[in-house]
């Protein structure tokens, strides 16, 4: 079953249960405190908080998401993308736990020829919150093997916004891929074997005094109880398509194939290369989707995340031996693979690709200017007493050759050589205070530099943890 078909089935199923199908919101988060939409519930926060009236008390969506928090996992685990799609069903003060559990079980286990997703019930596991006997009873009523239910505490299976407001237990659904993939014993025993596919959140409490995930005060029961669920479309797709990971599914794999063609390397022959192939396929797709929602590369906020994704793609392809431009080959392939689900990509592609190719050209020039100098700094470091690239060299690379420190850290790190980050930061601070002193002179001795700092705070990505806690409620 193609990924787009799975999404359609999910939405059709919930439509049959009286849900309004709501189109995906933009990847640009409607909430000013987060850069990207990180979960299906983000566009519905005002309804979940009871601040606005929803168009229907039951909605379902397939939300485009970007999670940069997971970037280091990409290509190494089987299940983390920077871009992914989150399917969900939501009840705003309408149905609650019993229906939510029933719908999930029914959709997952109904055979495919009868409109379901056709998972073997024996492969399903759930985690439930310590106090939530009701959820365990409901799962058992549906047919879930009681041996396949793990009980976890507040840290893992309780959700709050991170502040006063609604909160409640959650229950995560996992698929056991079988003994070939790791230790038996349930989700806590092996996260390569047991793959989390769907998280059901039962918002039934009002909480306050939330000091941490485990230190909060439950005020009482909410009058309007909500259901908020999120299922990872790519995870469901890879398991149903009999693939090994999300990068091998139909909407992602064509980019790996294109990267194979231009690099002459084969996917599946060597783990180090495979991670690079997967990073490329993931990042090209994320960049495409982010740009299609209007973001362009820059040095701040979303634009900087995008710049990093494009640069990591180019670098990973270099590690696969390709020094020529890669995006003109890879981006159209990703666009074609995604356009079935997102036909609007065809309209935005001309502008998106021009901006992406321009960014690749600029980055290639940066790499050409700085690479030899960095190689020399790394060789010098290998022979030095402390074995580190000096702060002075890292600073020169940044200052003279436009080599971002992250790139220096990454390239040196690949060769097992650390960088004197503190030394680099010290030199950066010195440069900043010199620039400030100069600016002071120019501005007739009036120190307005305080406004520069203020502006920087506005431009910098804001690390708001509330919704991250929401998104990683299950961790
Ligand atoms: P994990 O612990 O596996 O990283 P999570 O607990 O962060 O997942 P949730 O925040 O509960 O996941 O998100 C709901 C669902 O969205 C998950 O069950 C999963 O199927 C999917 N999902 C979450 N993060 C990603 C990601 N980076 N890539 C692909 N799918 C994801």
C-alpha cells in the first residue's frame, strides 16, 4: 500500500466515524514560539484549550511536521525523519477513551481488503500510564493480549502542556517486528524491535503547578475531555510495505536510488554509506517541503534550519564521492515522489528549486575555499599535544572563509578530531566586543549596542519547551 493510500484510509476511516477531514496546516508553526509545526495537534491547540470553537467536535488530519530535535537520529534509527506526516483523530469534548481505543484497534487490525490497515493483532503492544487501569481494561476488551501491555510512569505516559491547563495519561501503540530485530520483552526492552506507531492522549485532568513532567498538581477532572492522537504515517508505511525503515518507503526511496545513480555507490552494501544515503533522502525531502511552505535559506530561525538541511545533503553526497552539484538531480525526484500527496509542489517547484540550487552553489564555493585550510588544521591537530583543532584555526575558518563552526565540528569530528570550542567562543566574543567598541565610536559614543542584542534575541530560534514536551510526551 502506497503511503498516500494509507493516509487516505486513515482519514476515510475516521470520516466514517463522523470526523471532519481537515487539510494539513503549513509547516510554519502558527505558534510564534515554535519554528515548525511539530505535531498534528499544533493547529488545534485553541480548540484543545477551549479558547475557540472547533468547526466540528471530531476532526481528523494528516499534518506535515518537522522536528529538528530528531536530526541526529536521522539515518541511524529506522524511524526518525526531520520531515514526517502525522495522522490524527481529535475529539474536542466529544468521545473519550473508550472510543479512541476502539477506533485505533479497529483500524489497525481490520484486514486490508475490508478497509483497515491489516496489522496482525499478535504483533501489537501498548504502553499505559500507571494509574490507568481503565485503558488496560479497554485494550483487553478489544482483544489486546494482556501480556502485551506495559505499564509506565508519569515521565513516559503522562502529557501536559508544560504549564497549567489540560493534562492526562497517554497510551502508545507499538508494533513488534520480531526476534530478528532485537530482544524480546516489550517496548522498553528494545526500540529497534518494537516500533512506536501511534500515541493516544486522553486529556481528562486540569493540572497546575507543573514544575516538571513528574512534579505537578492535579486539580481535578475536566468537564470537557479531549482526545488527541498522533500516528506516524511513514512508520506505518514502512511496516506495511515490508521495508526496513522509513527511508525505504515509496515517498522517500526514489531519492536514494537517484543518489546511487550519481554516486556509483550502492545502497545496502555498507552501513556508513547507507546512513549518508538516508540522510540525503530525508533532508532533500524536508528542504523541499519547508521551502514549498515559503521558507528560504538564511542565517536565522527557520531559514537557518533549512540551510543546515541543504548543506548536510551536499556534504553527505560529497562523502559518497560526488563533488558536482547534486540538488538539480535529487530535488526533482523528491518532488515527483511527494507530488501525489501534495500536488501543490508542482506549482511552487520552479521558485523552490532555483533558491535551493543557488544555495548549493554558494555552499560549494564556501567548501572549496575552506576545505584545504580545514584539512591542514586537522592534520596539525593530529600532531599536536592536545589533539584538537585550535580555537584560533576554527575562528580563522569562520572569519576568513565563511566556514560555520558547526561544519568545522562536523568535518573534524568525522575524522575523530575534537575542536577547541571554548577557544573559538572566546575569540568570537573578543571580535564582538571589538565590533561593539567600533560601533560605539561611530555612533558618537552613544552605546546603542544593547539593541543589537535585543534584535538577536528576536531573530534567534526560541527554545520554547511547552510543545516539545507535548510532542515528546511519550518519551
Ligand atoms: P519516538 O520516541 O519514537 O521518537 P515520540 O514519542 O517522539 O516518538 P510522539 O511525539 O508521540 O512520538 O509522536 C506521535 C507519533 O508520531 C509517533 O508515535 C510516531 O509514529 C510519529 N513520529 C514522531 N516523531 C517522528 C519522527 N521524527 N519521524 C517519523 N515519525 C515520527
